[in-house]
């Protein structure tokens, strides 16, 4: 006997997207979240950007699922009244020697089926008068979303389909039993044991920890990579998102300018590898942030920059290493029957969440 068809470990945006998809498909679904509320780590500590699919290697899961998930996410937001704005994004070269990198991004985007418009310096200025650039690209498919409202919409869809969410619940051991998996841990301070036919590990920053609890094989190492953000007081001069050229083999896309749904301007993230989780933002970084922003916005006033928040990415690549793709493992790789693990789900994970849900659903249905 089993207690539930499917347990999803992790109530971030990806875990909840998968859970609601499977519950609406007729399975009994239980989501287990160790924190006091959904989405307190990666899902709510990011740029809240709906990515177009520009940067990722053609043919990769990131490229495929970003492009697919982008369209699904816009449709979901329209259907479920999740606030979003399709602002568009400017990618800018601030010196002539950055133009080849801008051309490569345009070619990479085209290989991913994403059309970008080339802009001269004058055309960049027409779109964003305060941005300094010698050339740019316009991505009309890029937008922003209220990540908290998105989480709430996925949770509401889950519960409307009779799925359940339990917070303050940590899984400490998984073991194979006839017909599925036994999960053991603590919920609200009390020990629990339950059985599920299938389990999804969507634990984000803690996914490798869950794999260890299951005795899984071939678990890629986790590299914690912090990204810090500064907000900017006063009215934003920008109507688009503004991105500089990313550094070669960089862990991020550069300190870019983004807007939230309230119009608040913020800059980030930077890149800093960690030994342990750290969400602090040091006010002493203000001058470094101002210098990064000043390359494309000369009028930035460093005194109007204020520490905002930090996120931590669950990277599979270490410092100086090329970016790695999403990793989705099943029994054929990790050796644990009934378990599907999602590892290294960083950006564009939020954009790709509904596409990841479809991919996982297809794998579950094939078992």
C-alpha cells in the first residue's frame, strides 16, 4: 500500500509547477517543504525576469525549456491574473571591442529560435536616452513577473486539484519498498513515515542533500554562488531591462538593470562563490556596483544605491568553469527506483518552470 501517488520535495516555483501539473492530471500529490512557506530561496531571490532564451547553448535543456516555458508562462499569467510586464530587454556593447560578443549573442539567440533586433548607438539612445552604448540588441520577448504571485498561483492550482502542501517538513531518508519509496523525516518537530509510488526531488539548493538521503549514485557536486542586488532610490530612467555583455565563462550575466512590478529599479546580481548559504548584502559594495553600472549608465548616483537582497544559485559548475546544463536524473542514472531528481536548476528555472513540469510529467507517465 502507498499513502500517496507522488511526493514532490521542495515547494519552489519548479516543485509547485510540477506538483500542480501532476495533481491536475489525476494523481494524489503531496508537496513537502522544509521552510515555513514556499519559495523562500531561489524562487523569490532572483531578478524576476521572464527570459527569452538568448544565452543558452543551442540544443541544451536550458535553451529548449526556456523558450517553451517562456510562452507557457506568459499564457499562464494571462489565464490566472499573475502580474507581469513584457518590457523587452536591451543588451548593450559599451565599447567597440564588445561588438563581436554582441554579434555572437545574436547568432546564439537565432540558433535558439529567438529573434533579436540589432540597434546602432543612435537607436539604443532612442530606446533608452541615458544608456551609453556603441551598439545593442533588442529582445522584445523578455519580461518581468511577480514571482510571489506566480508561486501563489501554482499553489492555488495544486490545492484546487486536491493536492496538499506541508511546510516545516524535512525529508531525512528515502528507501525503496515494494511499489515505491518510503520517506522518513520530521514535520513540525514530529517524526513521520510515508510511502509514495514516485518522488520528485525539486529541492533546489538542497537537491544534492536529498539525493544523499536516498543513497543515490552519480550526484553532481553543488557549487553555491551568491548574487547580490542593490535597489536605486527615485524614479527609474529606464523603460526596458538593460544588460551589459556577460564575461566569458562568467557565472552570471553581469550587473544588469531590472525593474519590479512596482517600477522599482534595481541592479544585480554580482557573482561570489560560497562555502555556505549567505543572504547578506554588504553596504560596502556600493562603489563596486556603481562602477559596474556606470559603464552603461554614466549618470548613476552611487549614494542612491541601497542594499536590497541576495540570492544563491545551485550551480553545477565551479569558478571559471563553463556553465552546465540542467540535470534531470532517473533510476537509470542514480539507481533509486521511483525517484526523479532535478539538479542545478538555476536561471532560467523560473522561466522554464512550466516546461520542466511537462518534461517531468512525460517521464513519470513513461514509468
